[in-house]
C-alpha cells in the first residue's frame, strides 16, 4: 500500500490510519450487563475520526484518548447489549477526514447470552374455557435461550411439579401432560427455563376446571325445629360454574316430596329452603341437589330435621387445676337439642350460699378467678339453648391455702339435679 503524504505549512503531514483494531476479547456478552470495549486506531495524522456501529446504527456512548506522540487514538465504547443485539455486527471505524475513502474498520458478530425467555400456553387443541373434570390437559413451553437451557421445570401455584405417571403428571421437557384431571388441578401453571445466565419463568396460565356441584364441607347437618316454627335450611355447594339450579326434597319414613319453589331462595351456589313442621310426620331429612351447565350433582346434601328440645346434661366434669384464688373446670358436652347451645358455670360460697361468680362459655371449659383462698364452693354446671336449659351437674371444690398448689384432674359424677339457692 502506498502512503499518501500531504505537506502542510508547518511541515506536518496528513496521514491515513495504518490499522484499526478492537482490543477487547471477542467473547459472548451477557444481556443487560455494562461493558467497556476498546478500539485502537494507529498512524493517522492529525487525529482520526473514530465511530462505533451496531449494524447500520451509530453508537454515541464513547470517549477517546490520544497517545503523547499523537500516533495512537483509543476509543472506548460503553455498551449495554440487549437480547435483540444477538447476531448483529459490532464495528469500530477510524478514518482521516481530510483524506477521502481513508476509513478502516474492525469488528465482530455479537453473541449475546441471556436468561431464557419463556412463554407458556395450553395445548393448541384445548379450549381453556371448557375444561371439565376427567379430561387430559397438556401445556406447551416455548423457550428462546442462549446458551440453550440445561433444564426445564414446571410449577403449579408456585410449587414445583415432578414427573409422576401414577398420579397422572407427565413431565417431558417442554411439555406437561395432566391426565384425568380433578378440581385439585385448578390454579396457575408456569414453566421455568434454566441456563448459565439464570432462570426465566413464563407467564402464568390459569387452569379453570369445570365440575358438577358438590356439598360444601363443614355445613350444619342437624336442625332442631319446634312445631309451627319456620326453619331456614341453608345448602351451600361447591361448583364451577357457580350458576346453580337447586332441587329440594323432603323425606320421612313414609314419603318423599318436592319442596315448592315458592319456599326456595337461591343465589349462585347457595340456597335456603323454608320449612315448617306441623305434625310428627314433618320430621325427617331434607335433601338438596344442584345442577349447573356441567351436570347434576351425584349425591345430595342431607339435613336432619329433628324436634327441638332442651340440651342434654354436661358429663365428665372435672376440676383440673386449683390455685389460691382460681379454679379450672372441664366438661364434655351433651346433645345440643338440635339448637346452638352455650355453657354456664355458677359458683356459690358453700357457707354463705351466695353466688360469687357466673361464667358463660361457647365451649364447656371454665376458668374462675378472684376467689377467696382456702374457701369451699358449690358449683353448678349446665348448658342452655333457646328451648331451655339442661339439668345441672353439681360438684364441690375449694381453693388452696397459702403456698399450696394442686394440678391434676379430680373427676366428679354428673347428676341430673336442679339446684337453687335462696
């Protein structure tokens, strides 16, 4: 190559660059990380123009220094690569602006490493709004990754899923198959791609499993109802969709009949039936079914209509702890008479026969404090509902003297007695 020298008035020369070289190592770069890349331009006089290019786009985040002898210009590019930069050509170009066509460049093709980009979708043949219990469901995990993933995992509501063919969970790298699904499979699913750059989790996909109505657990089953008293029997169902049509029937030992629609109120998956026993034959069971667009409930919810009465006597009452000023008593509850009951403890001073404490509780466990030390007490324990109260269970107890303390149960026999103090 023949050098071009143009003399100047001060006897300097204009010289094209001899070479341009990227001094940074050509290696993969991680997306969203900051790098400083160096480019060296040698031999240009006066100082060259140095530019950086990513494909056809000029990059501006640069700074330059020149050696003391003016022979070498170093340009530094601050570069934050993105996933989209992969495969683009990054170059540094040095040229002497006073010499036409004097530009020289050096560069390389960008290799951008990044956390996996992951998207999840239901299988293409599935309609996500019409998935019922008992069908097979599959998911497809789409991944863009550099380097390629070394592992793909699956999550259901944030918990990792594992291959379990016996349970109908088939994990096959980028596919997940759920066989004969139940409502327990409902929820959010994601897949996660793992590579050396990190873990990339997909968008969540909601699996909405439709199912016929079933009885909601934990509902009251027994209703104590007096004659000519209107009872409100509530039937709550679990269903998807929740728009439910209700069917109510009454059954006794002799007959079964429908409850008239005029006595039934329903909203979504909850219904209330109004029922008034008039004769002895009006006691028995009420049955509640629901039907939604998936189908009719298989087994009805069963509610027992019994004659309301007073609760039974408390049993197994025991004094389990005594101190100088307190007593702790536990009992076992009896039948509630078909109605909600509460539990009462009355504490009387044995000598004066005066009521010193009255305790009401939702459970048959009682604590009374602030008692006189070394004193004897007669205690009455009973339950009550809106029909009345049970017979009283009577026991005697005493508080300790001084530093005495007693723990451990002292059991008393229940007695069906009614006590009163004048």
